C-alpha cells in the first residue's frame, strides 16, 4: 500500500485531488477518506493528520496519505500513482 507524508492541509489536499476524479465514481464515507470505483477496480485514499512541520517560525500542516488498490493490475496501480504524484507535484526554487 503506497503511503506518503505530504505537507499540506486537508482542504488543500481535497482541492488538488479533484482533477483526478472525473473518470471515477466517488464516495466520501468520512472526512479525509475517498473510495474511487471504476468498473471492477477501486482505490481507497485515506488521510490522517500528522504533527505540523516546524520550519523556523513557520508551522506547516502535514498529512499521512495511504492509497489502497483492489482489482487493479500492477500497471493500473503504477499509472494511478503517477497521476496522483503529477497532480500533487510542487515546484520549488
């Protein structure tokens, strides 16, 4: 099960997740949880808060994000993770 520590708040995660969802039947059984269905395959995404990251005087919110697949081939899982990471990629400099 892929798992990521992400530096963002839940509302920001929800907003950035939206472009991934158009091809999926989406259920949100609880705050911070999404069940995505597409034919026989499904993806469950669960977010839970982590302690904030302290950088000097800044406190950055963090989430532990877990993704669980069912009925998806390894290629489909890899493609979903690639899309997920592309939508959450941030530039820096």
